[in-house]
C-alpha cells in the first residue's frame, strides 16, 4: 500500500529537464489548494526528485506552504523519466462530455462554489455555461458576411484528437507573433479563429483597438 508522508517543501527537488510547461496552471492550482486543500500528493523518487506534481509544488511554494503530502516511489532513474512523461501525456488524452460538464458547472455555480478554483478562466466559464441551443447560426453567418468588427468570437470548435496538440501549438505561435494576450487562452483562441475567418486582405481590429492586416490560412505554421 502506498504511504503518504508530509515532507518539508525545501527537500523536494524539481526535475531540471522536465519537458512539461506548466507555469500558466500554477495560479489556478494555488486557488484550488486554497479552496479544497492539498488533496493530491506529489510523487517523488527516493531522492525526493519530483516524478509527477511540478505544478502543485510550484503552487505550494506560491502560497507559502512549508510541507506537502508526498508519495515516495522506489523507482529507477529511467523509470522515473518514463513515468513522468507518461503521466503528463495520458492526462491530456481524455475528453469532456460538455453537456454533462455544463450541468455540473451550473449546479456548482448555484451552490456558491468558488468557480475560479475549478481551473477555468472567466471567458471559458462564460462559454461553457451558455446554452449552445440558443446560438443563432443564421445571425452569426450574417454577421460574418457584413464583417462587423468584433474583438473575440466564441465558437464551439472540435478538432480530431490526433491534431489537437498541433492546433494548439499553431494558435500559440500565431498569438505570440501577433501580440495576442496568452493569459486567457480562450480569448486568444477565439481571436485567432476570428482572424482566420476574415482573410480577404482587409483590416481587422485587434484587442488594443488598432487595425492590422487579416491573416491568410496559409500563414498557419505547420506543426
């Protein structure tokens, strides 16, 4: 049976070559810990090098925790690296049943749960809590035809699972190159998709109120 130990935070060491980029998740995890407690132990090897839980470790440091629950695994160095990669990769393979998710979020909202502690931005929550059956596609098509200047477009978009990561990388690269704020990924994604829909050489309005050239879909980087 796995044993959970309370370990001094100063003894825990991050994996220096960790390929997972998780800084943008830290604030959300910190809010979750403050709301619900530190309920998922960090996994470490015998030397207290993190196997899984780098973002939780950073969040614990951010909110000033002195110790955290840890499970120590007797594992080789190669196994540690392999498990760390597998843990991060498999976590991203699951998908959501959005109708059930919307139902749960609505229930939690009415129970006065701290919604930011769930890990969603305000824009994502707004999109998830909006009943899509009310969406007027005909009016939306007319809006595109008249090319009204909008800052963001909230679109229900699904892509094949095997292209999901490539799609996200392309959006991130595009956002970086065009100065789109990445702190709210939902807004950045909406604006990028909006720009890609408007690619006839006209001008569009960016999130600073300035005009810039529209984007041709050929400009999307190959992932």
